[in-house]
């Protein structure tokens, strides 16, 4: 293994040629990155990095510690490490804790919320069940454990269509994302009725405050500004599944974060991708641009997730220092009632069983 030194960390940061990392930033941040990597190695702590982390934070994680929320929680459950630092948002860290109740899951800012998880009242699930007795309830993984605990199965943006088709009955309740629900309805094409909050039932769902920002007009403007005509084989617009239905219809490819990354990787391997625009969180594009330097990525830097951006080097280093010194971790540790964890684990495990 190459010896870790401050100079090596600086060399790595300079070699990234990231336009947002000026020499001033590198000189200021490199000592923090070095201290984090050194303590991470010394203490054997797993540091998970969601794809929406800014590159400096994302690259604190090794390749197998990077990914989308479910992939990271699955990884957390298989690692032997006692401590897991989750660089993502709180609902993700909760999912990791539910799947690994004996491990200590830490997040550098417990206030890192999510509009989907925060703006949804779990009591709406009971109301929908009363209105549609017998219909199974599927909940997006982007939710808190307390809400998951009331549902029959969880899903991700990658497996929702398949799971919805395989659930019993001819209707399914889906919460909390109303744009996701509309996309699911469109994809199922009438094969199964999707019941979701806000459809004349007096119930209230939520949307991802980041992905709802993209409009059809934005995509049409991108096509014009960056000369990306619809159907071009080498210039593609990608859209995340949490975007509006008309945005998905206009995109050349839509899917989950991992499906988008995989499609880009396959086209790069085939030598066919020249330019891409990804209608999603802007740091996803920053990380893709670093991974695939041969592709010209256009990005919407104003579309950032304020919650994901709360993960900062200083907080991560503070966690590691406290672990090292045996200090108090309560400021950072995810703690959930055992009963909630037990109930929330069932719908997640059901999804995992149906996805394997
Ligand atoms: S990008 Fe959207 S879904 Fe993801 S954490 Fe931010 S608000 Fe939540």
C-alpha cells in the first residue's frame, strides 16, 4: 500500500484538475483530507460516500464505499467495522443503522434532512390504508425509519416498477414522492392502479426539492444551448426518476442514480458518449466528470441539495478524533428505538429479497 503523506494528498488533489479546486483551496483543505484519511486507516472506520457529495468529501471513500443510498446501506451491513461514518443525509444513515443495529452509525450533521423525508407525515400512511383497505403500501427508501415501519415494502428508483408489478392485487399505495408516483403510474401503463397522496384524498405527499426544479423548458433550452438534439447517438440528456413526468419523457435516458452512472460507463466503454447533461444534483455531475474525463458534461450548478452539502470535512474529522480519543459521539450518532428498527427492517428486507 502506498504510504499516505500530506504531499501525496496534495499531488492527488492537484492532479484532479477540478475547476472548483483552486490552489488556495487545495492548500487549505489538503491537511484536513490527510488527517481524515490517516485516522480512517488507523481506526478501521468505514466512510461511506453518496454520489451527491462534493468531490472532496466523496473521495474520502474508497470505490466500494461509494454509491447510492441503498448500495451503501447494503455495504454497511456486510462490513465488519464497528464504526460507520455516513456522508449522505439522515434518512440514509437511518437505513444503514436499521440494517446494522449493532454498529455505530455516525453522520457529521444530524440536521441533514431531505424534503421527501421531512415533509411527509407518517400518519398519512394510516389514512391511505383506511381509504383503500387491503392495498399494499410501498414506500420510497428516501424516508425515515418511523414511516418505513408502517409499510409493507420499500423500493428504490431502480426497482420500484418491478416490485409494484409483483406485489399482490391490482392496486398499490405509494408514498411519499408524488412525482415518483406519477412516473411509476406512467411506467406501469395501467397494469396496476397507483394510489398516492394528494389524489382527492386530502392526504399530502412530498417532492424532492432538487429534482422538481428541472422543467421541460429547461431541457429544451439545454438541447438548444449545447446542441444536443433529441435522439443524437453521442450527446445525451439524462434525467433522474424523481424529476417531473414530462422531463422524463423528454430525456434520452432516465433512471436511478446508479442506472444513470452505469449507462454513462457503458457508453464510455463503447466510445460513443461525447457530451452529457444530467438533470440531477449538480455534484453527481462533478463526480461523473471526474470519473469520465473524456466526456463533456454540462451542468446546472444552481441545482444543489442543501442537505447533502452539510457534510463537511471539519465535522468528519471531529468524529474521527472523538473515536480516537474515546470522546462523546452523541452529537453525531444515529440512535433509533429498537422497536422502530425491528419494524422498519421488515419492509427493507422484503425489498432486498425481491430484488436479489
Ligand atoms: S437530492 Fe432530493 S431526495 Fe436527495 S436528499 Fe436532497 S432533497 Fe432528498
